[in-house]
C-alpha cells in the first residue's frame, strides 16, 4: 500500500492479524449474501425464475448459500427479495466485490 501511495507509513506487522480479522468480518461474511442477491436477479432476468416462483427461488438461494430458513412460512404472496433495496432499485451487488482492490475498476470495465 505504501508503494502505490495509499499509506505513508507501513504499520507494524503485529497488527496484521487484527487487520485480517476485520477484513474477514467486513468482506468474507458478506460474500454468500452478495452472491445470492445477484444470482437471484440474474436468474430472474434470464427467465430461469418465473414471477410465480420469485419468493420460492429467493429462499432456496438463502438456504443454499447462507444456510438459513425463513422465520415463518413464506408464500408467493410475499416478496422477500424486494425488501433488499438493491433488488427493486436494480443495483448490482457484484460491484461491491472488487471494491476492496484499488487496481480494479468496474465502472470503466477494466481489470488488471
């Protein structure tokens, strides 16, 4: 980070473990949910998930990737995916994944 000008002083290596644990809490724990949100959106846009199965598909992905189940019985009268702003707002979650790496620019479509 010092070599590319993001920091001025290299911190002592004694803080590496704390830093890595913090990154795991912020980034790694988010990955399953971030993946399932976009996977659900992509499947809907591709026509693989029909409107009558939106909620069913949402909870199948939640079970598969996060290992959780709904707290009460859910039906297709519910639209749980819509409770996440990124779904009705059509905001891709995938854009958050490379954000931790300054050399990757999603908005310009370039990769190192």
